C-alpha cells in the first residue's frame, strides 16, 4: 500500500521544505495542518486491496504513538488568537454564540539544520515501518513506491 505521505503534496517533503528552506511561520503552520490531515484523516481512512489501513498494518497503537510524538518535535509554541468576526468584514462586531471566540495557532520550529529535521521524520517512518517489520520477524522494511525510488529525485533524504 502506498502511504502517500512521503512525497505527495502536504506530506513530509513539503513539511521539510516549509520548516527549513522556505521557512515562514504561516507556511510552516499550513504545512503542519496539511500533514496532520494526511496522518490523522487521509492515511487512516484509506484501505488497501485487503481492506486494511496503514495503522492496522503497522499496529494502531504504534501508528498513533508515532504521530503524537512527532508534533512536539516540530512545534515551537502554540497560542490562542481571537477569532475574526464573521460576515460583512466588521471586525468590531462581537462573535456569534456558536462561533469560537478564539482559534488555536501553531508556531512551527525553524530548522537551520535540515539534517536535524530529516532525522526526526526518519524516526517517524522507522518507528512505524521498522516496528512492524520487527513484529513480523523481518530485519528491515523496504519503501518501494516507484516515484519515491526514481533515480536523482530529490525526495526527503
């Protein structure tokens, strides 16, 4: 099963760029939101031809723990920002009764050393797939998505 979160838009490669070469707090926050969607909604919701999801294949607890342990390593700080008033552009109008008074914002870490970030992302992948391989009595695992293995392709490495 192709997990898609290594090189697809919104995946690990985009995150690596957003937290290093293209760092900007807004770009980084967007990359974290997109990766969160990938890892918590899209990947767990997609089934392979046997009806299994990636979390089921690598171990649901292992998958969940690996994803939960990733975020503190990528986030410098979080804070609540007052939510803008809805409608007509009236920023001075009070928020309605069903709208949140604030929204949670994330300040992503900046990695001046891309290798440090790539080590963190490798750890995520190795925890998921290396652990599943070990559970199956295998000494290693292999990522064989054709596009990820293309020669001279600048994947997350």
